[in-house]
């Protein structure tokens, strides 16, 4: 053995003496750990890449995620499969009362309301919503239009032109509360007649659940304070029956508030809300009934926006800057809408009625989209939705002929650069946000001990 080999041997020996099985295990462990780190790292990266591909490029997912097809029609279909339309205003033909005949804007086409009266007279047994209905609404077309929910608007005509004189203080007895109850009855009967299609919704959670089960969420609204018989107690009972919005006025003033009427220059009665109107809003906030400002005068809208504790809606109104009629919302009112502390959260759900959309003959998908764009420009895209007014209107815009045509409007806005999140807001999320907040406000008011509003109409002498 050479010295060198000894040395090396010694070296080996020295190393051998240093040899510690635990160290070796630790080294192996370290090596394994770094291999594992590399593998996990690679897997994580792969996962993220796959996720990103799914989020942005895979078209199959629709709605919030997955790339939308370039073709606007296909994009609208894809989007609406995941986020169906929730509309704030549909009157089903068969619950349309003959009173509508007397409303000036209805007079342009007599067929539709006459059919409603003469064929059905509210006889739910005689109505088959699975078959093509006269008018704009039936189940096949609701499905084709990707409707996920709507407010069944219960409507009874108010005095102007309706041959029913309430008198100057709105105190003459009328049948309006009865007629409203009959319409709520018809809505409820039709909803329960088609349990595989409709499901009654009383909250935003109900709406989401209905949609997740493939049903059409069915909410109930009352279209006018004149249907309350001057009584806040009646509001409470409508709420108990499922009513979740009340329009403060229809085309005439009532004990609660001023209307904008139909033509410019209607003299105000209260200068906005009456004292009872302020009380009505307090009770609507406490119950969780949405304040609907469609049909109201600009002053009523401004006062209500300042006074309400909960967000509000316009169930079917468009933009006055686009087409100048009193029924449309002016910019100074749109400017009061927003999420900021000095503004009020609201959603303006556009009306398709051609005479509120454009000059005669010019109402189209494009001009309706102009209203959507304008409301979005002034109030923000989070504050616009779809109201429509189907079966409440006698003529329709070109390209938006009935409830099957909502995808055409979505396609038009997609073409104009609205992204998926904005469109999903437009088709329903914005309205659901308003409902959520109104429900929370009601819960807070009730928890804080607010008691039911006992205010009476001061002109009543019977109480
Ligand atoms: C309601 O409609 C059904 C089915 O068409 C019919 O049999 C029934 O007689 C109608 N009822 C009334 C009161 O008109
Ligand atoms: C309604 O009341 C007014 C008084 O305000 C009265 O002059 C009028 O005749 C009443 N109209 C009807 C239809 O009862
Ligand atoms: C209708 O629209 C066309 C095309 O935009 C326009 O030229 C025409 O002036 C419009 N008509 C009215 C009455 O506004």
C-alpha cells in the first residue's frame, strides 16, 4: 500500500467515518423534495395555463367564462345560456284587462286587448301558454328568447281616459283593488299551471334558484299607486301576496305622487311626492318592495331617489336625450344614479315601446340599443337593464317583435363592444343586485325596530 493509497484510504476511511446514514437520508430527502417541487411547480403552471385557456379561450363555458364567439348572434346565444334574461316588465296578454282599451297609447291597435277580453276573460283554463299566443308572450317564445325570469306586471287602468272618475282627491270608490287582486290571481294561477316552466319568486335568491333549475323565475309587480286604493295597508297585503315592485304612478296622478302623463306639460298635482307618497316609500323600504319610478314625473323621481333608503328601478323606461318624450328618463335624473355615497343605486330597464324609442317608423333593435348605450354612458353600465313592455304595447320595434328576440339586442350591444360582464349585468345581474340590496335594507330596517307605517291619506274621512 502506498502512502498515497493510505492517504486516500485514510481519506476514504475519514469519509467513511463521517458517513452518517441519517445525513444520506436527509440528502435523498432534499433531492426528492426538489424533484417534488419541480413536479408540483410544473403541475401548478399546467393547471393555471389550463384554467386560463378555459377562462378566456374555451367557448364551451359561456357566460362569465370561456371565450365568446366572434359572431354576435352566436355570442349572444352562448352568453344567454349561462346568464338568461331577467325582464322587469311583461304583461301576459291574458291578464291584460279590457281597461287597457281606454289608454290612449293602446288605441293604436285594438286587436290585442279585444282578444284578451273576448277570448279569455281571465279564464286560466282556456289559456294554453304552450301554444302560440296572440301577442308577444308564450312559453315557446320565452324559451327561445332565453328568458330566465320576469315580473308579471299586474295592471289596471287609471282614470285618465279610462272612463273612471276618481274625483279630484282620488276618493271616489273604484274597482281597482278588486281588479288588481284578480290579476295577481291570474298570474299566480298561470305560474302554478306550468310548474315545469314557471316558479314563483319572492326574492333574488328565489330567482337564482329558479334559473339554476332551468325554470323561469316569476315575480309579481303592480303597475301604479292608483291600484292601492290610497292605502298603505293595501301595499302590505299585496306584499303578502308576493308583489315585489309597485310603480308609484301610471299615466295619471294619484294620492301618492305625480305622474309624467303621456304628453308634455301635464300640470303637477303635488309637485312630486305627496306626504302620503313619502310614507309609502318608507313602507316599501321596510317591506322590501321595489320603488318603481317608470311613469313618474321628473320631480317625483328626484324626490324618491333622494328619500329612498333602498335602491330603485325604472321597470320600463328609456332615455329622454335619445328620444324626447316625458315617459323617458332625463339626463339630470340619470346623473343622480350610481354607487357613490351621494348617489342612489338604481337600474333603468329600457322600454321597447316604439313611440318612446324613436320617431314613427324608426324604432329598431339599433335605436333601442342607442337608449341602452345612452343610459350606460350617463348612469353607468351597472345601471341599465331590459324592461321591454311586451304584451303591454300594440306595436313593436323592427327586430324586437316579441320575447323570443332578446338575443338580437344582446348581439347588437356585443357588436358595439359591450363585454361579457357588462352584458351579464344588463341581462339580469344588475336587477338582482338591486333586489339583493333592497332585501338587505328591509331586513336592517326591521331589525332596527322600525314599525309598520300607520300614515293615512289625510283626505279620507272614514278613518
Ligand atoms: C274556461 O275555459 C274552459 C276551457 O276552455 C271552459 O271549459 C270553461 O267553460 C271556461 N269557463 C268559463 C266560466 O267560461
Ligand atoms: C267623483 O267625485 C267627484 C267629487 O270629487 C264628483 O263630483 C264626481 O261626480 C264623482 N264621479 C263619479 C264617477 O262618481
Ligand atoms: C329615421 O332614421 C333615418 C335613418 O337614420 C333618418 O334618416 C330619418 O331622418 C329618421 N326619421 C325620423 C322621422 O327621424
